[in-house]
C-alpha cells in the first residue's frame, strides 16, 4: 500500500473513502479531470478503471456508469493526478482495443446553484431521426437546462426522458410548444413538474 | 372480495353503489382472446371514447378484455386501447399478486374516473403494450374510483389500495391515451427488460 500524504482539504471527501486517497496535489482543484471509458461490456470494467484511479490517488467525484446497447460507458470527474498520469495508467486497459479511454483536464467551476423549476419531459413514439434534437431545441429555446437525459430504443419504440430545469413560470407555454413539436414528429410528449421526495 | 379497512367517509351520489355488489364476470358471456398492440401504435395514445356500458358491443369488449387478460401470463389489467379499441373500458384482476391488499377479484369498468387519490408511492410498473421496458411511477396507494359495470350499467364506486389501486390508475390512464412512460419519475426511472447485445 502506498503511503497516504496529508490532505490539505478533505471537505469534499466522504469519510468512508478517505483510505483510498493516496495523494492529492497542493491544489486539487487544479487537476480536475473528465474521464470517459467506453467499450464492449464485460465483468470488471468498473473495478479495473477504479483500481487504476485509486492507485494514482485520484478521488472519483461524480460519475455515471451504464450499459448502452451492450457497450459499457463510464463518464466521470475525478481530482488529483495529472491528465498525463491517468492516460498512461489507463493505457494498458485499452491495449486490446476493446475499451476506449479519454482523459481531459477540465476547469473546475464548482457547483452551480439551480435557479430553475425541475420538470420531467417524457417523449415516446415511433423511432425516427431527430427526435432528441427537435425536442431539446424547444427546451433550450425556452431557457430550459437539461440536467439528465436518457433514451431507449426497443423495437420500433423510442423513448426519451429528460430532467430539465425551467425558468420560473415557463412550463405552461413550453408544454404547448413541445406538443406542437411532438405532433410534427408524430410522437407523444408530456411535461410534468418533478416531485422530489424529501424525507 | 375482502373488507376495506379505514374506508373514507364518502358520500356517493344518488344511484352510485359501493362495491361490485352481485356483479360477476360471467354475466358478460364468453370472451375472445384478441391480440394486444404495442407502443408506438397510435391507438395507445388516443383518448378513448365514453361507451354505453349496456350496449352489446361494450359487453363483448369487456368479455374479450377479461378473456385476453386471463390467458396473458402476469397480466393484471388490460384496457380497450391495448386491443386496438379507443374506448373507456378495462379489465383488472390482481388476485394473488404479492403486493395486492384489497381485492375485488376479476372485474371490468366502463367510463371510469378517479374520485379520490391519496398516499402517493413510487413503484415499478410494466405493461403488455410496452413489453421491453418497466418504469418507476408514482401512484396513489389509496384510491376511490367510479365507473359503470358492463352489462347492467350500474355506476359503482370502488375503494381500494395497494397494487389494485396502482392497476386501476394504470388502466384509467390507458383509457385516456396515457402510458406509464408518460409518468416515469425521471431520466433513470426506465429499465430495459431485455438486453440487446
């Protein structure tokens, strides 16, 4: 096990994961990295990538990892090592050509306060070109900010579910414009306020 | 049919009866098994028309829905749009389902509407017309529904809860041209049943 150096700021680290942290730079925020790994799904991709990052002392902050039509896709933000160090360490994983890994330094801009009203837009209908493009353009034109979106194609059924933050009071007019766009595409759309369960 | 605990203090309008009374599915006669349509079939997104619950075609439709539901493994409810008919008729039977509490057995309703919906809970739903996906949907776990019985046309109020309440809301949505996909809780609330490799 590598030695653990003193950590200048651990406010963003969850207590249970501190042991994973081997080293954090003098100013960890200077090394915020966006990493993507995608490739043919198999058992162990997450473990392999996470081990590499842990060995480098990278603190994995926000991530999403899912299987998309048989491809395993990871997008994550981590802080700690340099992009070059992570790239080098991930290279052996990609050596067999089954995984593609990218590492890019990004500018930390901290958490952005949400000013919008959270809504969920659901779209479903026969698959065709441009559904996501058309519907998200309507959202964007209304000042809506998509915070999460997933799509599924099963048979000929295409489903889009987007979580979107809307400017206060924009939902009613937007719902009408979404319905128009959906009618043009021959798909169905609903826009509903998201209902967070606060316990 | 089991008792209904904590029945709310309802004041049903005149000529509305509490519960199914002596109605049994056998009054509908023999039903036929009809192919179930899948999304994105347009009929699933069309609001169903109100029906005359005493009309022969309505009675036959209700019988067909029950017959089709019974031969479909795992099917706890089926609405007319799912067999290609844009009408406000559905069948439900959640008997034996582990999440069912109150049970009304096998029944069909016409022109049903939700009178009272409380105690909203998230739960996973599937649908015969969306066979490859399931989704997390918030539904009322206490429900009062009013609708007409096919055949007699008697308007009844059903007070129910748990899984039967969820099934009723799902079917009433079908009759309004809505799928569970229209109500999923968020971007990660849809799940694939099959894995496409």
